[in-house]
C-alpha cells in the first residue's frame, strides 16, 4: 500500500515538473518580460546610459533558455510513467483528485481570506517540517521553532494591509480619480480609488519638480508645456479621462470670515471685503462660503482670497487638459473643517508647513476662520544630524502664534495641529513633535490605505510624503 502511495506521488511529481517546464519555457522564451522591461525603460527619462542598459537587458532576455536534454526528452518521462503504471496499477489522477478538491475549497472561500489567515497556517507547516527534519540535526527543535516564529512574526501583515484588502473587495463600486497637488515647485499626481463608504485607496503616485519657467511664484507661466507634462503623468498612471481634483498649497490663499451684516454686498467690490485682500482690487479673486445654519439675521461668510492671475492661469491649464474637473481647492480649509468635527477643543489652530512659508489657521467649528502667513518655512531648519534645528523652527512658530493670539480673545488650545509638505522634510514619520504640536494624521480624519510596495508606479523626489498623502486623502474624501 505504501509503495502504491509513493508511486502515485512520484508520477504526480513527474507530470507537475513537465508542466512547470513547459510553462517556464513558453513564458521566458515569448519575450514578454523583455518587451515589458523595454517598454518601461522607454517611459523613463532617456539618459545616455539608459539606452545602452535597455539594449543589454533586451539582448539577455531575448536569449532562449535551454534545458538539459534529459529533462526535455518525452520518451524518457513517458517510459517512466508507463513503467510505474504497469508495475503498481496507479496514476497521478489518484493524487490529483485530492489536491483538486482542496483547491476548489480554497477558491470557494477566497473572498473570506485575509493575509493574517493565510500567514497563520504557514507557521504550522514550518513547525511540522522542522519536526520531520529534526532527526537530521543535532540542534534542539525549540531553537528552530523560536527562529521560525521570529521570522513569521515579521511577516505578519499590518492593519494597513488588511485595510488594502477591505477596500479592494469593494472596487466594483469604486471611482478612480486623479488628484494633483502643487506646492513649492513640486507637482504630485496621485491615482486614488474611492468607494461608496468614502474609503480611499492610493493606487499610484508620481512626484516631479517643476522649474520656475513653467510655474512662477504666483501663477503658471507656460500653460501648454505644464499641460503636456501633466498628461504624460496621467498616462503613466493610466488615468485616462478620470475626474481630476486639483489642490493648491495654502500659501496661495488668504482666508477671512465676515458677518453678513457688516457687508453692504457679498461681492469682491465691497469695500470691507477689499480691505482684507492682500492683493490689489483688480487682481483679487474671492470665493464666498456660508458657514452659518441660521435662517435669519446675520450669517457668517467665509471669504477665500487668491490672486486672480493665479486662478486664471490654472483654469486655462485645466481647459487644455480637457479632463472632467471635480474642482480647484486650497489644501487647508477642508482639513480644518474635518479637524474641528473631531477636535474636542472649542478653538482650533492648524499650521501648514511649506518650504519658504508657514500658514497659520485659527477658528472654531462652523464659525470664524482666519489665516496668517508667516514669512519663513522649513528650508532653514532641515538637518539630518541635528534635531535642535527642528525644535528651533517649532519654537519660532509657537512664538508667532502667541503674538497672533494677542489680537483675539481666545486662549492657546491644548494642541496645535500640523500638516504640510514641509513636515515630511523636517521630521521622520516616527519622530514625535515638540511641545503642543501634533500631527493631523494622528486624528484619523480619513479612512485611507497607502502601501507603496503594492503600487506599480511609485516615483518620488522627496524622501517621505506620509503627511502629504494623509492631507490628500482627507481632502479627497471631503470633496466627494
């Protein structure tokens, strides 16, 4: 009986090996890998040495793989199979049937599987294998077991990976959109999928520097070339005609809140509205948003100021792109509104750190919100070796906030919340912020998943963008 079982397994192994050989030979000699890598290299920036590397890679991958004759001879394998079948009266189907039934059971329950449940049986299989191999080693099994448990514990998937699965399962009801974020001469394009539960899955990201002749300090200088670059990024991320959400950094905007009773008319021609603009009246663009739920009497109106040439240059660029547009929005107001819904404090302070400036936002839930722009950013305080420079930056911001608060009747809240591209440059994600400062990402304002290792495209110029991703996810979920 044991001989028959061994013969069945041996037959099954031979057939599996032949199938594996045929599969490998077909796949590797079909030049699919060569064509894929060659196409990827074509899409990259064509430095002088890239062409040579591409040709060398293609020449290597185009070579046909030759297996030894004794592995490919059909008569050899057929002779063995025939001998075993005649000798023991068995076939590989006896074992294949059992394995097929197991596969069918797995396929039936595949939607219920999570990474944690897949990894769990792996540890037991390793234990069983070590027990069987224990007799070949003089070392105690417990040492191997502890080693394996250590390795497996590192393989266990984090909660964020479970979130990836959860969001992936609902992709049929998801909408893929393009999110473009511009700040400090860096354009970040993100491919995200958002489902009916407002969960955001980051599927790809490209970050590139934008020179000053394309986008100046205040507006887009070369709209056609910027549109061409943006289209190339969209094509790289496979965002064909996906709706586009454009987010601009906080430093381009100023925010003030009015009582409607203080205005003669809700318009940029109103003298009170013009008095709060940092720009000349003819170069001022103003957007109003009603913040009060009152049905009568004075209402609160949030006014968002921007330079008219800035808005017009970006809208012209969007027209050249010819993509469906979700909107053009500043980064901080959506974060602030989401934050006040979770922040227990009545008064909230939010800062947005950029390279050359810092924006400070002060306000209340569904109440007054004002912004102030500080004339310094993180660029002078970035250091790989000294944490003291980073502390000096936050100390300077803290002193500036106290001076600003002296104009208002509010007290300093328990926490000062922080976002911005500059935060990623100042501190690593695992480093705590000094004093009262707290990352907005710790508040869990949006349900999102960002897992770079699962992305086909993940190209960055920054060392870290965790704060930026959290900001974009929150804005995306609040805008849709």
